[in-house]
């Protein structure tokens, strides 16, 4: 499965233990973790609960690697990065439909942050 980062597609290089969180995890139960990687599942591109979970983990002090897995589309990449994800894991079929250039187009996610522009 390809891993998407700000530099494009890459092979998965992580070999450690992964803590998986389903998208329906109750946000009230989230705590800062010392896990090296937490992976949050996205069962559908229309299911945005994973973005909330990522943001809450970062706000509660999680410093490890945070990965979105599943049905995240290229149009959502900037949102994923702003929410706190470091990378996105997609399947080969999605990588074929949305090639690397579509993801790279959104890789400059900090530049296009409208909230930062409003804050001046």
C-alpha cells in the first residue's frame, strides 16, 4: 500500500507496533499515548470522524507518528495534515485513480490555510 507524504508516494517503511483506532472511537476516551504510531481508519471518504480524532490526539500531547488509513482522497490531504496526520495510507486502486501529482498539488498545505491568513 502506498504511503502519501508531503514529498509524494512512498513504500511503507514502518516496522514497529501500530495502534489502530476505528473511526467510531469515542473522543472522550482518547488519551495521550506513548505509542510510536497510531493509525486511524477511514471507512469512507465521507466519514470525517478520523480528522477529529487526530486533532484531539495532538491537542492531548501525542507526539508520535500519526497515519490515516483507508478512504482518504487527494482533496482531503491538506485537511488531514492540518488535523495532525503525518501521512496517509491508501490502496493501489486509489493510487491509480488519484496519482501522485494530485496529492502533491495539495502538499503545500500550510500555504493555503485560510485560517492562518485570517489571523494575519
